[in-house]
C-alpha cells in the first residue's frame, strides 16, 4: 500500500500543478500612475504582480487613490491578449482637489514590419487631457518619440472628445509601444473618462486588390506552363 502511494504522489503533484498553474505574466508590460505634485512615488504595476487586480496575461487593472485623485479605475491591455502591435488604455478618474494625474502604459517586444501606426482616443472630461503615443525602435519601456499626439480642453458643456490619428514610423525587428496621458482638473469632483489605443493602419483596399490580381496572374502563368 505504501509503495503504491509513493508511486502515485508524483502523479498527484503533477496533476495539482497543472490544475492550479497560472499563466505567466509578461514582466515587460507596465502601468504607471503619478501625481507630479504629490511627494509620494509613482505607482508602478507590472503585469501579474503587485497591485494588478486582473489575472489575465496581457491585462493590468488598478483601482485606488493617487495624489489629488480619489478615484482611479484604470486598465491597460496588450499582447498576447490583443495584437498585433496593439496597446489599449482606458481609465476613469475623479479628483478630490485640483491637480494633475499622469497615466501611462508601455510594453516591449512587439514585432511586425510597419511604416504607419494609428492612434485613436475618445472620452469625456470636465478638465483637460493630453495624449502622447510613442514608438521606440530601441525597444525600451516608455522610450522613443511620439508618432502621434493631441490634447483636449473642456469648455462650458463641451465635455466629449474623440479623434483618429496616424503617424509614420521606421520599421524595426523589435519595438516598444507606449501611451502617455496627462489629466488636469481645476477643482474637486471633476471627472475624466477615456479610452486610447494604438493599432497598425490597414493597407488601402486598392493595394490588397492589386496584390490579389498579381497573385492571380502568377497562378495563371503557372497553370499555362504546367
């Protein structure tokens, strides 16, 4: 009986480890939240570690106060959940006093031969929001230059904003992508809610049609010579 149990233990251990194994998070994917006027350090959350409330690989979720902002519910999404070359950041933020909040995400190790990337954003704010969309051929977190950027300031009852941007980039074997946002509120109880995304710009339909036509001609030539 004891011999039988000893033989079964490794199998049981392997089964348990398989049942309870969690997907490995990618340490390169990171989110930061910071009130630059607060003496406390910025909150830094790597995928699957620390204050990450989401257990899905490629997703970071944070909820909590940051400096003058008493409510922050923020989610960043990256590979392997979405792709290729996609990054998404959405957040709702409520201030307890006038202040500034920096919300950013970054990931490295993207691949793909892209000459143009798109940047889209939309939301509402009772303050002001600035967006910077970064691409880095050095493949560094929060590195590189902005291939697209924009800003919005609310006025009167004009709280809603949205836009689609595109910027040229230099193709690289590996690259990083980042989204940096700056939220500015002039008083307490102002609200900002937004979603921002980076994604490749699809080739024009005419190019796809030309490619299909060329492929058809090549197949016809092969058929004639066979």
